């Protein structure tokens, strides 16, 4: 009889991210924590055919931590985005939502560019 791998379970002993026991998730990053840093937010339209993006920059963290933050911001704003070397880009003007979310994460926030 073939053995099947458990794809999903509601067992409380399982990992909440990968839903497996033992956990198969990669180890947590040991980079600089985001809490306490000052994130800057600006609005950009240039070079995007008139489309507006909100850029979060001035964060010192590893790529995995920034990608997790990007995913959280995308969910909070209900829109798409991408991670660039100079910062995180979220489609549309979501400065207020992003500022509230980052403050909830323990970051300090400054608006740049007016």
C-alpha cells in the first residue's frame, strides 16, 4: 500500500507556516531586526507611464525579511508590489495604510518628498 504525504492538517502540534511536523520551514533569518529602524515612504510617478507607486526605503535588513515585509504590505493594501534594490514598491498611493502597518510593526516612519 503506498504511503501518502500529509499536505494539510489542523493538528496544533504542526508548524503554523508549513503545516508539517517536524517543521520543514527554512530557519529564521538572523539579520538586523526591523523594529526600531526608520523607514522612509515616498510617492513616485516618474518612468511609469503615469502610474503611481509607493516606495518604502531606508531599511537595513536581509532579503528574506524584506520579502516577508513586502508580502505583509501587499496584503494590507490589497495590491501588488515588488522588491527592488533601492526599496519596496507597492502599486498605487497607499502611504497612509503603509505608515499605519509599519508603525504597528515597531518601525519609525518618515514621509519623504512632500
